C-alpha cells in the first residue's frame, strides 16, 4: 500500500513539474557583454516569467566586451549574444560571414567621458589615462569617436586603460587609478554622485552604432528557427516592460546591478529609455558607422553593405502577424 502511495506521489509530482504543453523547455545559451540597463532585457524576461512562457531554458553568461563575445561564439560556446556590434562586424569583414544581427535594443551610443574637477574641457584630456572596458568595446569606440570630434587624436593624445567592465572602470576612476572614464548608465550617474562630471556628454551626440544588439550565427537560425523566434518574442515583451513599467525595471536593476539609489536609477533610466528600441529594430546606419571605422584599418569593410549582416525574419514575423500591435495595445 505504502509503495503504491509513493508511486502515485511521484506521478502527481511529474504532472505538476511538467512544462506547459508537455514538452521540455528548449535550451539556449546566450552571452551578454556589459552590466548595463540596455543589456537588462534578458533579466527582465527572466524575472517577468517570459522565458517560461515561451518554453525556454535560457542560460545567460557574462563575458566582458564584444571582441571576447565574438571569440566565444566562434568557439561554439553560445548560440546567441546581446552585445555591441564591433567585434562581430570585424569578424564578418575578416571572413566569419555566419554572424548575423536579428534585432537590437540600442542603435546609438549613450556613453560619456567623465572626470574629476581638474579636467574641465575635452582638451584637458590630452596626456591622460581614460578607462574603458576593452579595446574594441562600446566604451572604447565611443571614446575614439568623441575625442576625434573634439580635435584630439585618440591614438596619440590619450592612454586607454582596459578595466574589464563598467563597474570595474567606475571603481578605478573613484580610486584615482584613472584620470577619466568612458561610462554609460547607470555607472555614469554613479560617478556624478561621487563628485565627477561630464567632460563629453555622449547622448547629445547620437553617435550611430549598434550598441546593444542580438547577434547569432546563420546555422543557428537555420537549425533552430522556431526557438530563435520564441526567444525574440520573449525579448520583445521584455523591451515593452522596460518602456512601460519603470518600477519593475528598477526592481530588476536593483537585483542584478545592485543599484537601488532612486536618483541614480531615475537619471540612468531617463537617459537610456530615449535610445531603447520599442520593437527591437536593427538599423543599418548603426552597422554602417562601425563599418566606416573598421574600414580605416581594413579596406575590405568598404565592400560590405549593412544589409548583408541583417536577418529581419523574426522582426518581420512579429510585425506581420500583429504580435507587436497586440503587445503594445496591452494584449499579450
């Protein structure tokens, strides 16, 4: 009798724990390259139950900087990434043409260069140490573009110091190991709260750049089309939450970034939300901006058109099926 009861308990437990629809969740491994608001979409999706809704067992791994993400994907360590576009685009130009962008969270840079009171103007940065994540990362790209716009030569006039990530760059700036730093929300706002100031305020410059994009490999799209589509729907719902539910977004940022200061969160959110794509649109001009930069050292980039690196099938499906319209009408 006892044996039958135990058997029945296991059967009932199996029914309770079984995924909706009776099928096992689809496993998907992804990478993100920065602990910032614009890369919080997978966190939002997880905390809102969207991964479960779309039957996904999504494992997210942090690897600092786009070039390192590119190497990991080429090595088969992940199938999709949320990252800056430079590393993937450089790899594409060099022959790794399996890379493809399927959507984006942000197509412009919102970084800024911050420093202490001794550095008041951009020209005061000459001869100084500027912190970035990694060479080839978004903070590095922004700093190069911004310094050029201000008449400085980024290869000669400053020294770039690689810190590994945004929190590490902020810590190095605060400790005095750096003279200035290239940061984006919320790290820039945290720096402001500790007495630093903007030397070059990036959001006003609207530098076209695939700053936060979903990139995968063509064989993944071909073999796992349905899974990739489910993933993009989950990300689209998460992007909507960022735009429409500030309090939930702040709760998630507090958990994953350990930032709970309301003033820091408000300042960061108000800057970033203007650049966050509501429908995960990937914009060719953001890719072109990177191709133009790559072309300065690799002429092959001049022959590449942005459209070659974009697969819009998932965005088009969500548009044509009415998914986006229903989502933004509040009907999920």
